[in-house]
C-alpha cells in the first residue's frame, strides 16, 4: 500500500501544482512584477510548483566542451541497452585518441544526470561513457531480477562493449560492485579488463569510521528493511507488480539528513524571486529539478546492498559472492588503482574507500595511489570547484599514466 498511498497523494496534489504553475506564469509579465504583492504571490506559486518529484531522467544537456582550446560538440549515443540500464556514450565527433572512460553512476534513487558536472569535466580529456540506470518501475517483470550479481553483469557487459584498454571511474555506492567486477575480470584474464580503476567516496569497508548512514543500516534487522521500505509498483506503470525500494523514500531519507539546509534553500528561492534575483533563483531551481528526479531500485538490489555492503561487510571480509563464486580483489594485478575521499564526507567517511588499497594487495605499489581532498563533503568529491581544480587533475593523471 505504500506506493499506492504515495501515488494517490501525488495525484491529489497535481491540480494544485498545475494551478500554481499557471498562476506563476500569468504573474510573470513585467508590468505585474512591479507590484510587490504580486511578486510575492508569483514567488510562492513558483516554490509550490518546484516542490514536486519527477520520475523521468532529465537530459544531460551537455552541448559542447572545450578540447585543446576549441569547442567540440557532444552527441549522446546509446552504445548498449540492457533491461535495467544502458551504456550512454557522450561522443565528440571528430575528436579521437582520447582514453575511453566508463563512469559508473550510483543506483541510489537518482538518475545518472546527477553526475552531469563530473561528465562535463572529464569530457575535455576523455572519451566518456556512463551507466544510465533505468527506473525499476518502468522495467517489466518479464525482465527478471536485478540484484548485485546482475549489477556486476551489466558493468562487465558495458566494458566488453567499450573494448579493451578502457578505464573505470566509480562514484559513491557502486564502488563495491565496480571493484568486485574488476576482480572477477582479472581472475578470468578478461580481454576487456580496465587499465585503471578510480574509486571515489565509496563504501568499500563501512566498518571504518561509521557515519550516520552506516549506523542506520545496522540499527535494524534485514526483515525491518524488507517489511517497511519495500513496495509494489502500481498497475499503471510498465513494471506493475515489481517489488521496489521507491526513489521517493530514498529522497526523503536524504532530505531528513539535511532538513534545515533544504528549508533554507526554498526560503532563499522565494526571497530571490521576490527581490528579482532571477539568476540565483535559477541555480536553485536547476539543483532541485535534478534532485527531485528520482528512480526506484529493485527490491533485491536494495536489500542485497544493505546486507552485503552495510551489514555483513562481505567484500572486505572476503565473503562477497558473484553467482556463487567468491570475489577476490587480490586477483587484480595489472589494473592501476586510485582511491579518493573527502575530508568532510558525512556519507562515506575517510578510510572507507581507502580500504580498497589493502584489499588489492597484488597491485604493485607504484600503481596505487590515494587522495584525501580537504574541505569537501560527499558531493564535493565529484562536483564543484575543488573537484574541477584539485581532484580531477589527479584522476586525469592516473588515467594518463595507465593508458
């Protein structure tokens, strides 16, 4: 009933939001904006219209980037489409010879476009591919299950499509699956085994410096997560009947962690609109337009992630399995490893990602490096000024040294 209750509420509020949006548009005429009262009404309408969830991936919207001082057009191509995710290629026609990089985006309630800035930065020097995960509520039950095994299957299939000599950059939650997939490929001497693996702000070993997120994950038994957080997709969607962890629940959890900051952001949006600070207001709109675009996770993937990553610590304890086969990170020998962490990360604390360095014991020391970025939280590791100016050059050098 959880999903049905959410859908009913959303349906009931839809006319109010539509009315608020239309009223805001009607009051946006310059002549009407001269009235303080009408500006205030218009601003409230804008805030109400903005505060709604969407369930479709926003466009990446990267039209061009500068390559060696010249603009290069970006074309979005689907290099491969599988039931639960596609391999999106952000190609640059006419630009050749750049290292091919697979950016592994999180499947944690948001679409891959959350990494738009990460991709834009990397496009200047790399041939970029990105995992474009599908909304589970839109995947028919006939497509089967999608758990940790299938997630790793997708990553291996994507690397096979990209071809030998590629590089992997995994961000946040998928660091465990990416490391495990590369370990399996290394043990099999797979032809498409990547030349380098960059793990950024990921929960490789959550026993180290547990955060509030880690504490929450261990405070309840698995039965609680299954009974309280798993819902059934309503009949109106292609995935009708599929059991999922709804994106709206994940978003609620994220917002509760920083509730005051989000409240202040919407108050700021209202004040900016009333005061005519439209550029500042647009920045806030753009952020929440992305932040409120959510996707559902399959129940099996969510529950297996809670169990294997956050409760059992399966990978660092040498107990993670892939289709009944034990995953051994020490099998990785020829793939360079870079781990990156943020000093103020309250989601994935210092030490949790660096744990991969010890697990990958067969990689020679000169092929391994670690970077802690001062002054950044979780999102600052892969977006913002310090990402662009301080972290990215290290990632770029690691890839270049391994190409």
